[in-house]
C-alpha cells in the first residue's frame, strides 16, 4: 500500500510567525494534538505539539508544592501564560520531523501508523 492511499491531505496547519495564543486557539478549535507548521509558501517545516505548549505554561510541580494555596499556584500559571502568549511558535517548533513521500510503499498496515 502506498502512503498516499491512507494519508490525510487536509491536515490542520499554521504559518510561521503566528503567536502562541493563536496557535492554542487553533488547537482547541480543531481538536487535534499537533499542527503542521508551514512557511508563507505552504512548505512544511515541522510540527507544533499541544503538549509542548502546555509544558511551556504549566508551572513545575516543585514550584506548586512550595506555595501555600491553590490560588498562588494559579498565579504561577498565569505568569507563565502571559510570558509565552505573545511568543512566536517557532520557539516550540519540532523542526525536521521524519517524513516519507506519498509514493512510499508501506509494509505496515495503516491501522498501526501513528496518529497525527
């Protein structure tokens, strides 16, 4: 089976230069865990992971247990959110992921391929 026979060509994507806040909105809107990142010409550059964005704004556990209230822990989250929300997504880009050509023949059934 060729990769093209099972691939989805309509993958949610975002352009370089987009701010983290807009990327987070698009992740929420589309319900996907990763966005393809493309340049202004639509060339694939990498992947933006929801998990990487979450780790950027979640306080370290050790910082949370040093606080004496949940509200103070939430303040840490808000500080991190404010710090990263206007950053460009390139900071969190997984660049040069392993890719295959659509004409590649797979000996592995599509049901066992990783979900993107």
